[in-house]
């Protein structure tokens, strides 16, 4: 595999994420497929931020610990990432603040010469990188012109000064591929939701879901959607259910703590049979945990959250192509079955940036919407063979629509009569059967690596990329359910056929997918778990797997 | 448009003498009046919380969202934002809206969402059989406070004024003509209309003998005078012996929430094009 990795680091507030994004765009223009990992502590200024941009000639979803370039905006970057250096790593640094071997530039002097503000310092370091990597000047100009809306020319002049000061020490050869769109997981989820008919997105800020709120709020005019940030997560999900009852497709986004507050609303969605899509982007828990780091410890929580029994869809995309597809599908499925649907993500996926091959996104199956045939009187919870009641929303002429959180009869009037309570419970749960049948039209389980290998890694969500890569090196099979509820037992069994040894790879301490799979008779012989808030790197996953491989 | 019976077949389970009957009658009369004025009740939605008050969702034959305890306002806000043509009325309880869901009440007032909130303020939890609420008088002896509460009630009228409500009123279940007027005015108000209704709980807090001699109707007060409204609101503190003002304390016109939101609904091809346009800029 042809590849290149670049680490850019500095203080929080230095704009490290945008510097990383610019490096990613440069490499993308050279035809590389990109993965960008952004690491930052939970603070606004000070502290160390870094981004690792990795480009390869094939699709990737992880980055290693060793890099080919270090772009250091401060001394701490050099100290912290000593282990990232190889003998031939090229270092480009700000010599106003950093002492290092490699090529230094004085950002202060460059900015002074161009009378440019401090915020343009990143353009100098990127200009320096472009020269060190032998990237043509025109490529940089194109990237800057497309992505710096204000002060474009001044930024280009700043970059040019650094470009002219340095020499090409580690040329990066172009790849034959065409540049692909670079999307974060959350952006792919948001665009997928919109493709699935999103009318309203309601969210209270919480890392790592907030970037979806920001993205959709910024694009709401273009996309023709309503975006609301209310007083708390309780209000978030109830507003979304209000939208749903009035006939609009709604979605919410949060992380574990916020989702705790949403659980009474989730249960209401189950009882009142209202569709809502919930982005649950996990971070390290319990409680406040590590707000800006990753984890996969909420699978069983999401699976069981909310009092009572009701159907739910849970999908965990592991690539941005899957996120585009499944977020749209989740909107459709929630609407068709009048149920809550989860998109289960995590910090790594939500905030990671990925080259996205739109041609690899399959067409989304369209569901059937059960419209009211105007037979009178309207009964919101009419019992049907599928359990799905014809839908009329508030404001429909001639319909009295009664939505109810209490046990209710078919008309939506509260009841405590045992036989009706049982009838309606059966009606709701019957939707599970149709849901499971509908899911067979979808690619529920992904297989990668050596497809016939007798050792299979069982993983989910954001570890897709790292598992695929390491499995490729070690000759293992990777089986990854994208749908987690209803549990895709049959396709999973098929995918695992001939795999004598199954090893669960998860970013939690109790192997939650292995526990869930075990309930369906799929037994994992080994468990490789990481739960320090950091995603697996290919190096540490390979080392850990070698310890347990038969 | 059909003239519909406004009461459902659901069996009524309020206690004899319950103040909820008065609120239901007043609201029903207002709805009938709206229909007579040519407004379709298909475009009216009632949102309730959980508690004795909330049974009104089962009893009135109009669109309803029988929500969960304390959460009338966010549900109602979502409905109103989804379809601004709907008239959205919340019936909430005092435990419901002043305890469990107080944050939503304050924020709904703050953002001036165009809703009407009728609080069935019987100053006791009825359905959970007699505990104190945020508006029970100091010393109230309930099942959770057998020695009497050690805290003062808060004053919801003053609270709503402080929170930015653009229409603030108080009614009483034994003054049904006034109650009807207040509800109708609240519905006609473009913005957040709050009505605290002193309601008799026949079983756990039957205090008509306390209210009836003390209540009086505000007349001639300038509804736009905020300072006067605050003085009137503080006259009675929901605990001691003082005259109890009924009627409209305050009303002003202000921009309603949602007016600045993009409301353009895209059809499917437009939506797909918008997504493609955004994707094309992300290379």
C-alpha cells in the first residue's frame, strides 16, 4: 500500500483541526484516500491538539502511530510525539517557538512581512509542508481558493513565503485516483438524514454530537430544514416528537449523558408510536467521563433504554458511505414503522474525516407509508395485521388524532382494560416481525479481510477501518454487523460460516457486542478490548491480536 | 367542516366537585365559539401532561397529545413549529408544569412561542393522592410532608412575568365566565399566553372558602404596564391572607418564536440537489 501520514500539532486555539483539514485536502487532490483523526482535550485554549492525516492508495479508516511528516506549531508537539518519528520523518516547525532538527520557518516574520493576522500562521506551515512534500504550487492555490472564503489572497501569499523558504525533502508521489469528497462521520450522518426526508433537527450541544448540530444549523437554509437548540435534552426529544405528531420527519443528536435525559421521551416514542431518529455518539464514560475521547460502551444501554417493551432500530455505520446510506434508511424505516431509530456512532467516527466514494453508496430502499384512507372515524392506533396503523397527523381534515403515552385503545383513549392493553402491546410488538423482514432487503452485515479465513474478528462501528487493515495483514476475516437491532442473527451466522474462532474487538471493557451475540448463540473465543478513550491503532491491534491468535 | 360533539365517550373519572369540570366546560365553550366563528377544530391541538388535569385529553373530542409528566411545553412547541397554522393549547398541572417541567415553562415564556398554557393549579398532587406542590402554602401537611412543608410556595404569575411571558393571567374555577374570556383571549394572543387557574381539588385541597371571599377581578389596569403587573402579581403570595387578583395582569405584542426560521420545504429532487451541491464543495 502506498501511503503517507502527516501529524500537525499545537495549542488548542491554534486551528489545528482546520490545518489538518487543509493537509487532508492537499493529499486528496494528489489522489490519496484520506482518514483524519483529530485529538483534543476538553478545553478552549491551551492544552495540546493534534491531527493525524493519513493518505493511502486504497480506502482507509484508521491511522498509525508513526508519521512521515510532523508539522509542529509549538514545542509541546515535538515533546509529545517523539515516538511518532521515524528516522526519515520530515519535521517542519515554527522556529519562533520550537527547537528541532528539520526545516524551521519563522511564522512571526512571515506574518509581519505580509501584515497578516496571527490566525494565518497555519497557512505558513501548510505552505512549508507543500514544498517539503513536493506538492505543486498550483495544487495549494486550488485548495486555498476553494476552502478559504475570506482573505484568500493574503493566505496564499503567506503560504508562498514558506513554500519558497524550504526545500523538497520527502516527495509525495501522486496516486491515480480522483479526489473524493472529504466528510466527517457526523456530516455524512446529517446529509443521509436529509436524503431520508429530514424536516427538523433538534439538539442540545454535547460532544461528540455537536458538530452535526453546527453543520445542519449552518446549512439549514440550503437544505430547507428547521434546526432548534432548546433548553435541554428532555425538551430536545419531546420537541422532535411534537414535530413527528404534526407530520414532520425529525431527528435528534446527543451523547450518553444527554441520552440518559432522553430515555423517558424514547419510551414515549415507543408507546405513542412516533418516529424519531436519534444520533447517539458515544464518548468515554461513565458519567462525564472523557468528553472529547471515544468509546463503545453504550450499545447495551441504547438497546435496552426506556421503560417497557417496544421495537427499535439500531444501526452503527463504520464508514461515511454507510453513514450516508443508513442515516437515510433510518429516517425511512422509522417513518414506515412509526418507531424510534438509532444511529450509534462514537467520537472516532463522528469527528473523523474520511474520503467518501459516493458511487459506493447503494440506492436506499423506499418504505411504504401507511396513509389514512379517510374511513371514519379516524383511529390513530387502529389494529392491523402488520401492527402499523394508518397515519394521519394533526391538522388533517376530518381526523381527530389522539396521541397517548398511557395504555390506550385503538382510538387513542386511555384504558386500563387488560384485554385491550394486551391487544395493543401485541400490535406494537408485531411491528418487530415486519421490521425484521424489511431488514432482509438491506446489507446488514459487512464482511472484509480474508473472507474464508477460519479466524474472524467480530466488531462494530468505527473500528471497521482498523480491523479491516489489520485483518488484511494477518489473513483474518472481519465480520461486522451494521444493524444491531433487530439483531441480524441469520446474516451474521452466514457471514461467520467456517470461522472456528471468533475474536471480539471492541472499545469497551466488557465486550458488549460479544455479550449480545452470545445471547443469539454466537460465542466469541477471544476478546481484544481497549477502553482508554483512544481508538485502536493498527499497530496496537495487531500486537494485541497476536497475543490471542490460535 | 362538520360540527362535532365536543365530548368523547370516555368515562369521566374526576371526583364530584372537582374544579377540572369547570375548566373543561370553559374550554369546550371556547372551542364551540371558535367553530361558530368558522375556525375548523381540525386545526386545534390539545397537549396535556400527566395528572388529574390531563384526563381532559381523553374527554375532549379534539386532536390531543396526552404527553408525559411535566413535558407539555416542548411537545407543544414542536407541534407549533412543525405547523404554525395549528392552534396549540396546553393543559398542564401545577406539579406537572411548576415542578417536573418548570424549565420548559420558563423557556417557552422566554422564547414567546405562540401557545396557550392553562395551568390547572389545584396546589396539590391529586392523582398521586395528596402531596404538596410548588404552590402549596407553607406548612401544607401532605403524605410526603406530614409535619407540614418547610418552604414557601412560589408565585407563578410573578415567575412568568420575570420569564418574559407576553400574556399573563389568573383565573378561578368558580368564576367560569371570566375563565372563558381568559382562555379565548389567550388563544387570540399572538405569542405565549399563560393562565394560572386556581382550581378546587374536592378531595385533597378543597379551599373554595378561602378563595371565594378573597378573589376580585382586575379592571381598568393597563395591560402593557409591566411594573403595575408586577405589583398586582405580588399582592397575594399564594400563602397568606390577601386579596387575590383575577384577570389579565399583562399583555404585550412581541415577535413570536419560529418567525425567523427557514420554513422552505424542499421537494425530493430539490433536496437531493441540495445534498449534491454540498457534497461537491467538500473535495
